[in-house]
C-alpha cells in the first residue's frame, strides 16, 4: 500500500504542474492589450447653416446686337472684349443712302409747306368775298378743303423726314447697355439685313452687377422663404470650383415660383456687385448660402461617424474603457463636424480614429484628439 501511495504522488505532481501552466496560458490570453484610439467629447453648440450648391454665373442683361436697317458695314469702332458704356459707338453702316433719303424728305417737306402757305392765302383772299356772298359757297369751301389737305400733307412730310432721320441714326449702331463686348461676327464690307434672325453682329453682356443661379433642396425652401419674408438679407458667397482664390459676396434676391418635381430642388438667384469682375458669365462656381444657425445641437467630429450595415454608427467609450457600437441618426454635416439628430448625448466620448480594430466590448487606450499616442505613457 505504501508503494501505491508513493506512486500516486509521483503521478499527481506532473498533473499539477500541467494545470498550473494551462491556467497561466489562459490568464495571458485574457489580458489582451488595449487598442490605442483617438477620442473626442460629444458637445452641444451653435452650428451655422451654410448650404453649398453649384451655380452658373449669369448676366443680368444680355443683348444680341443686330442691325435695324439694311446696309453695308463701313466701320468698326471697338475691339472684341472691350468694356463699353451705353451709347458708345460700335459699328457704322454706309450712311450715304440714308442721308439721301433725308435730303429727299427735306425737299418734300419744303414743297408741302409752300403749297400749304399758298392754300392758306387762297382761303384768306376768298373769305371776305364769301362773307359778302360775292362767290359761290362751293368755291370757297373748295379753297378751305385744299388748305386742310395741304396742312395734312405737311404733317405727313414732317413724319417722313423724321423717319428718314431715324433710319440714318440706325446706321450708327451703339451699345445698348453697359457691359463687355463679345466676338464680332461680321466685318467691314459685309452686307447686313434689318433684324436678320440668323445674323448677330456681337453680344454685349453686363458684368456688374451680375447674378448666379443655383438650386437648393426643397427641404430648405420654407426656411429660406421665412427669412426673406421677415426682411432678412440672406448672404451668398461665390467660390471658384477650385475652392481657393475666387470669392465674392452677394445676397439672395430671387426664389423661383415652383419646385422642380423631377429633382426636388428650387431655383434661386443671388446678385453680386462684381466690381472687380471676379465672376464671369457662364462660369461654374460653388455658392454658399447662409441661413442662420442651429442653436444648442449635439455635434461630434465628422471622422467619428462611420457607415455600417445598420446605417450610421459611432463607437462610444464607456467608463470601464471599453467601447460600444451605437447607431446614430445624422442631421447634417458641416465641414469637420457632424450634427447628430439622435443617439448621443452631450458629455459622452466617441472614437474619432482607430475604429478598424474595434468591436463592441473592446478595451481601448483612449487619448483625446490632439494628444500624440507616441508621447502617451
């Protein structure tokens, strides 16, 4: 029996050593290292409502310059791309035919006036004879009628002269508005037709002030209309598509009278002074419209919000330094911050970097944004 107990003791000692080793291995596995992550606090703050949309620069006035009379171009008095003022001479047609028409109309008017004076003299000469019944009544009335016809003829000749002078003025084509001239389509010696739909001499675009047309989602329509109806001037900023150099400040001036049902957007127009001509007709720009601010809303840094199978979600750091994957509802994104409609409350901590190594329950080594993990103990 002593031999059996001694042998059993020899067997039990190695088993105990194995069990201790196994337990030591399990303890090592459970003590997994914490995952280093960057974190930020969930805050409440005021967030400006700035809506960005792509718009097209449009001239407030664009005029296609055409000839109002038939003629041959005799002279060009501008260079393509020149800045012109309303009334500046642009093109002249050969004026000789129109001057001849003026001279003919003047001669006709002189003749008509002379005939009118002669008819008036006849009336004055026969009037006393009619009063004394020394001439037939019909004879006197013929002279009165002839005088009235002569007076009407004078008026017609005056109108013909005025029209001839008007046609002569049309031979000098002037700038209809202040603006910038475009490409010249015809040159000296070319024959132009009056109001020819297929022929435009040039186009003049107004550059200052200028407008930008753009669209916003209809969900913001009520907010825009309420602000304008309250007398507020909504600021609009035009930025070049490179989002760098070009900036112009203007105000929202127009809301279209209907929503585009195919896109769910409404057309808006903002007006810009454009004194330095930063904006150019036909150019594409980004337009930022300031609609005030959302007060006291829940915000987190935008990198904290991830897209998952269940929608938008964030990792929330719990007091025991483990993380919880939580679904959230995003209201909108404003640059580096995201406005949260539901799912978070102020004071909670969310992970902003390092989410790829996380799952619910993972222990983390949380460091606030701006603190280097390398320098952390």
